[in-house]
């Protein structure tokens, strides 16, 4: 199903069919803890995985030591979304069966649009990332299924109110895909959550901010 059709169904009060949901992926995360023999864990996720991490903390509180949600959202209706430029790029029709070079070029373009121009980043970093992603497993239908899982989950606000794990929210001040207002909303929805807005960060993990972010997350975990 195309995401626009799914949005139309949701506005009519209908639930779009999903290959899998965010809750299914949260169950996968808990199943991994089971397989590893880990009773509890510090749960960290960025973007869509931040949403999955929120569900783990909300629905499996006994398995969650702390929660860190990075550049993510509560799914509340009415929150700001991508900029017009980025939305247009994301909605562009792409070749059904692109060559490796076409897929890498498209991935490079998107990464450039959603990321902050960090001088510490290698000049060809995004092209390298796009090439590695293609070679690891190019599956555009998988990306569509993930987007449908996000849309289908709707608002998590009521579920987030149940979170009791110490929660850290990190967001880039210049995020064009999921604006920082989304984590500001999360800070209101999750009891006791701490919000850190990072200047010089968009919807990415800029190399110049990595050490600072690792220290912030490690400090958050150490207090639990």
C-alpha cells in the first residue's frame, strides 16, 4: 500500500493493513533480550527506532533500565513534519528497479538534505553510507513497510504516560525531517523526561557532536 493511501484511510478512521507494526518490532527487541539472557537493558533508539524504544519502555517497564529517544516523536497528530523541500524530495517517483549507482545517488541526496553540514564529516561520507546500505541489502518495499508501521501506530501519547524509566530525549536543533518540537512534545508526554537540544545537529549523528552525545547518554545511564 502507498503511504498516501494509508494516510487517507486513517483520516477516514480506517486502519491500513500492515505487514508488521512498531509493537511487533518492540516485541522483537524484547525477544532479543530473552535470547541473550538479559533481564533488563538501557534502551536507546533514534528516529523510528526511538519510537520502538518508547514502546519497549511503556509496555515492558520491568525490562527497561533507562530510555533514550533520539530525534523521534510521539506520533501525536498535528506535530510539525518534514520541510516542504524535503517532503517533495521524499515523494518523488523513483525508478522501479534502479541501478546500484542510481540508488546510491538517491540515498546520498536524501542524507545531504536531512543532515547538518558538519565540517568534521568526511566529504564522501554520505555516498559511502548509501553504497554500504545498498550492498548490505537494497529493499525499497522494506522502507515502505516501515513507514506504514509508523503511520499505523498513530499517537503514543497515552502509552507514553505509563513510562517510569528515567528518560533522556535528544534532538537536533536543525532537524528538517522530524523537527525538534516533536521531542519537546515527548518531554511533556513522558513523566520526568529530560530534554537536550543539540545545536549543529539535524536528522543525523554529526561526528563533531558524537563524543558529547555519548557522554550525555552515559551520564544518564549511570544515574539509574
